[in-house]
C-alpha cells in the first residue's frame, strides 16, 4: 500500500506540474483542458487540478467554471490558498454567495504569515464592490495592489472597479503605473485598450 501511495503521489505531483505548465504557456488551451480533464478523472480529489481546470475553462467553457471552483473549495476547506483562488474564480463568474463563503473560510483558517493575504484582501474588495460598498471595495483593492505591485491581477481588479464607476482616467493611471513593474503585462495591456474605448 505504501508503494502504491508513493507512486500515486508522484503521479499526482507530475500531473499538477504538467497542468501548471500547460496553463502558463497559454498557447493551446484546448490541449491544456484535455490534459486536465483526464488528470481530474484520475485524481478527482485534487483541488489543485480542479482549480487549474477551472482557470482554463474560463476561455473555453465558462459555464463550467463555477462547478469546478466550488468542488475545489469543498475538497480543501482548511486550505486558505485554495479558498482564495476559488473565490476569485467564483466572483469573476458572478457567484457572490460562493465567493463570500470562500472568503469567510479563508479568513477563518489563514495564519498571520498567509502568503496569499493580498489575494484575500483583493477578493474581499471585489465582493464589497458587488455589494455596493464602494469605499470598502476601493480600500481593499488598493491595499492589495500596493502590497504586491508586481502581480498584475490586483492592478486589473482595481482598474476595472474604477472604470466601471466612470473613473477611466484614474483607471488608466493605475494601469500605466502597473505596466512599469508588473511581471505579466498582457491583461493590463488588453484592459487599457478596452478602457480607452469607453465613453467618459
């Protein structure tokens, strides 16, 4: 049994590594989805594989994202990182209740040195924005971006929040500042193009 368990752990680790690699490359999302669907069938209790699959589904089968994110969160209720990542996927698809649940669980179990604390702060900001609590939302989104300025998603979340409230000039300032230091600029550049076409 131990040998089998060790073999399964090695295979799971290899599947996660390959899934991350395919997802990161982004050149062939269909290939990534095909691999991750098979991996999830083989390891149905892996929250990481389900999160990777949900992220790929965003561009291919968006209606299936919520189910995978919810399942990932259910499989790992004591892992705040899983809860934060699942929560962002859920709020992005409009599942406010699901995102709230993930944020609450993450807040409950996260330790002071939680590596995704900025991600949790950003998630709470996005939830507050959906609830119409704009002051709280902006505070959380700005804090998250300032805590981790190289992570483009936090700048994207703040810029989208500002643009949705007809504050395009401020949104563009956020994007332009982030473009100077962010490690991944693609989403920022695409959002900048979209904002410049919006009516002021």
